C-alpha cells in the first residue's frame, strides 16, 4: 500500500494562542540579563539579626545573634564594595536590626540590674 501522510499534515496550524514551544530566532534581543549574585554574608547578617531580636524574649542565648549579625553585615558591606555583588540593602538592614537588638539587650540588662539593686535594698 502507498504511504499516506497523517491527517492534518501540511495544513495550517489551528487558530488560537501560540504554542509554548515557539522560540525566537537566534540573535533576537531579549531574554534574561545576567545579574550579579547576592552576597551570602548579607543574607546571613539579616537572618541572624532578625532571629536575635525576635527570640530575645524567649531566652538570653539568641540575643548574642544580634551583634554577630551586625558585625557580619559590616563585613558584607566591605565585600560588596570590592566585589560589586548585590545585597547592600540586606547588609544595611542586618546592621541596623543587629545594633538595635544589641542596644535593646543592653537596656534590658541595665533595667534588670537596677530593679534587682532597688529590690535588694528594701527591707520588709
């Protein structure tokens, strides 16, 4: 028997939205532009600072994370300046939140010391 082409062979495509497999010809402008990666230390700084401030009421150990996050944020800013990576805003947010958390922790410690000293001085 002679070969018969499948139905619809050679016919124009059906009307409707274009197929998802339609590609632009090579050399056509567009597509994704290569970007600089985000600095990992900036992300780490922000995460440590937020965890340090958010978990401070639960126990005292995480309060150490806030100053560590701020210090890592300073290191990330220096690295971003030299490497040209992204993440300057993340590093700045980590620094601000970290030093705010540290200041808050120092204030709470001073308040506790003052309250304990005032309570131990009174006699009942």
